C-alpha cells in the first residue's frame, strides 16, 4: 500500500498483519489487524490494552451460525457457507449448488445479475460490481443520471456509450482503455463483441424506451395527448425486467421480453410475484442441470425436490433446514405451514 505520511501518499509501504487476539494499537504505522479483524479494547484480565478481534458483522455472524448448525447436524445438504470479504461484508457472487449464480449486496440481499454456473466459476468472472453500483445509485439521488451498461451477470460492460460517443473501459477499474469513437463506428472498438453487443449499442428494452420517448415528444410538439404511451422499465443491462404485463395479466419475461414458459397470472394481484424461479429456469436452459420447480407466478415453490430428497427453500431458492426423503415431505416445516402444494 502507499505510505499516507509521505508527500502525495506515493511511496510504497510494507504492512504486516497482526493475528486474532494479538496486541495492537490505534496508531500503528507498519502493522494492522489482519483481514476480518479490528483493533478493540481488551478485557480487564488481558496483558494488552488493545487486541485484534474478529469484526462483528452480519456475514461473520452468518458464518458462525453455519458452523454451529454444521456441528449439531441441522445443516441442509444444499446449504452453502456464507462468504465474507476482508471487511466482513458478504461477497457479491452467490451460487446455488447445481443451480445458477446471482448477485447480492453487502448485506446478502439479492440484486440484479444472474448467470449459469459455467460462466460464473470465479469472482473475477462474475464480480457484480456494476450491479452493486447501480443499487447504490438507486438508493441515492442518481436515478435520472445515465448509468453505465451492466452485463446480465452484474459486471460492467467493457463497451460504453454516452450519447453518441462510445469507448472501451477496463474490466478491473472501469478506466478508459481505448480511443473514443462515434456510435456509428462502434464495431471498430477493440471491446466490441458480436456475441454481446449490437451495432446500434442499445438493447431491446432500451430501444423500445427510446422509440416510445421519440413518439411521445412528437405528439407533445403537436399538442396531442396520448394515453397509455408508457416507457418500459429496463434492467441496468438494457434488457427487459423479469415482470411484464398485458391488459389483463402479469407474466414472467426473459431478457428479450418474451414470456417464460406459462408463468402468468391475472390482474390485479402481482404483489407477491417476483419471477426469480422462472428467470433461473431461463438461465439454466441447455445447461444439463435440474431446473427448479416454480409456482404459477414464477416464484420458487417453497418445497424443492432433487435426487430423491425434498427440502424447504426461501424466496431466492436457497435451502433452509434439513431435507427429508421424498415420500416424507409432509414432515417439512414449509409443508406444515400450508405453503405446499398451493402457491
């Protein structure tokens, strides 16, 4: 790291990590508590005033709970150990055994971004940085600002356009990595990929939104009021959101706006509809993996069965609690709460 005491903080400084329960101080120049540790006041019986202790975060608490359940035998076979970063926050990529991987925020809440497992084998392949930045922008006051393109997996797209100017950015630090070209010359940029990009840059939902805006503005100039001319709500990758509607129904849609299988419900009730299961089934197409079972509204069925066993899952499809043999599924808590088979 750089030495903060040097001019402009430009000189290199080697730091050594201090282990858990080892002495530390609040003003250390070349040492610091190791990853996941913080310097805190020691107990009265300690020989030191301060020692390095484990950070008290939700992620570390979840890890501790996982280990306790693993020891007492209450851990399900498809439950995974929470992964924390050096600051004790949840790591952005979360994968389900035998399923897809999706993005979570630092508190483990699911956010935009999902991928088949073979395209998300590492945190570098699926870092969800764009998804997390987009979530922070929504929480702030930047909703009206043009946000950079994400990829469907939550990463930053290395090809970006602002108005009619297009350029490449680094996948590691999002800095400019090419010359700037007009959008008409987008295919000449080194980051242009025919498998990911189109010659006009904009993706299906964005194209529809631009056309709707164009027609709306033309009617305004003519002092014509048009009812029902609504701009679609797009994902940060420029594709369609997972829930779309007709005059009489809501349905689960793939990124191109096409209905996924038969996941559709009548209006007006869409309050509990999230289509997470339907979208996962879409991403697992041609993946040679068992697809999850969904309710008619595209949500995860509270009970999933695989390999002769059944288990309860949460809204994101993650196992909660022990599994039972398929012929004993009435023993599951989610069955006893009458969440199955009606969903």
